[in-house]
C-alpha cells in the first residue's frame, strides 16, 4: 500500500552556493504538487552525483541562481504514491527508477519527488533501490554520447577516456549491448581491478595513469603509448569523460589521433555549454557556446580529419525505456554503491568531492 501522502517532508536544501556545509536538511518542505503528466515518487534512494556537488559549489551560477533554494538529486528509485491527471503508465505502488532534468530545481534528495512519468521505468527486480538510483542519469549520459551524438554502430571500436567512472562503466555495457567490436581506454589506479572484474576489460585494453602496466611491468606514460604498445587498431568512436586538467591534459587531441581518419567521431562530456551559460546567462552563453563548438568542429576536421562534438545529457523517454529493459535483462552492470542517510547529505557531498568512494554515494531517506 502506498499510504497517505503528507503535506510536508524532509529534504536536503541548498539556499546559497558554497561548500558542503550549505546543504541542510529541512523538515517542513512542501511536498511537490503534480503536473498532469507527473507522478509523485516516495524516494527509497537517490544518488549524489559530481554534478550535484558542482552545482552546489556555484557551477553554472547564472543558470541555477534564479532557482534557489535548490533540492539537488538527479537520480531516483522508489514507489509511485500519487499520479497527475494524465499519468497512467504506472499504478499506485509501482516500483520505479529514473532521472530528473539537470535543471529541475526540486530534485530527489528528499522524501518525495515529482517526476514526469515518461522519464521513469520499472525498477529491475534483481537490483536494490540503491543500485537502481545510481544508474539513470549516468546511463542517459552514456546513451546520448554513444548513440545520439557518436552514432556508434555494431562492429565498431570504442575508446573511452575514463573507464572507471560510473558513466564509463555503463558506456561499456551499452556499447557491448549494441555489438561494439572492442572497447579500450584509460582508468584510474584505484579503479583498475574493479573495472577488470566487473566489466571484464582485459589488461591489454586499459591504460592506467603513470602506473606500471600489469601486463608486462612497463611504464606507459600516455594513452597514445598504450595504443602503440598493445597495437590497438584505429577506433571509430572516442568518448572523453575526463577532460583537460589532471590526467586529462590535451586529452581531446590524444583521442582524436587514435581515431580512424575521415570516419572517426570524437565526443566529449566536458564541453563548454554549461560553463558559458553559467557565466553569461542563457542567451549570451548559448550563443558563445555555439561559436566555440563550431570553431572546434572545424579545427578537428582540418587538423585530424575527425568529427567533434559536445555531449550533454537530455531527457529521452525511449532511451530510459531501453535502459530499463537492459537492466532487467542483466545487460547493465550497476556500479558499486555506498549508502548514507538523508540527514548526512552534507557529508555525502564531501565524500563525493573527495572521490574516495569506488562508485556512487546514495542517500536513503
């Protein structure tokens, strides 16, 4: 039984940007009202993502500031307890999981959340709510990058910069489900053993940042060096989940040079759209992003003869439906999760920023 829905709830609220200490649990937050196509989900679990931590710290401030106070949390798994007038896909009591829009101001770090029913799927019966809550946003991110932006096809070869991330792991599973011929890429030292075991990536298909390679003890100082050492063939698609900075300096150029000339597609999850919108507002930021993306498209086509694009997660009802089916079929491997109480949301942000958890941190109300 779904039970009676109260008028107020507990939620982790962000009233101003700053450190983890600005995340405070309130006990008198109004339960969301439903739009006609929404359902009310009693939250059983909601992940804390790197995006949540970045938004809380002030990322894309011009975009998110008008939405304050915020309730973060893009992923949810739980039970349908109420339905909007036009919502008919799930009965009361249905166990569901799904992802919220990146710009939804009232997220899942709460006891209840309103979600468009098209953005939900039945929770896999073999997964816990915590496992289910760790998957949707990352899986949709991987789906869009691989299939909408890169058009990955059966028999093609995929290179992933960031195999150890949640998005990277799910991208491996999704690519294999679509019949990718080979998957290789980079992985952090702490993630190598986990990636090899959970995803079955062989040692000679992984490069670990500045670490002696387990295959023969040699030190491979770059992804390009690993490609030469292990005689990797040119790839059809490269997905950059690391970006520039530590362990990712000039990652785009490196990835582009490992792609098949004329046909290779480079997709990065670290484009400048959100940053520019955050700095200049929606209109000016989007215009600046359009110019910058066009410039880089030309640059990579002229210099490397590959296509280039930014990938940004967007809601996709059909993709969420297929992700749910893959999950139920056992095609997707859920990431490792560490659960924490909603009351400890600030500590969950600290742990997420520290990056010491090998997987996702999930809040349970």
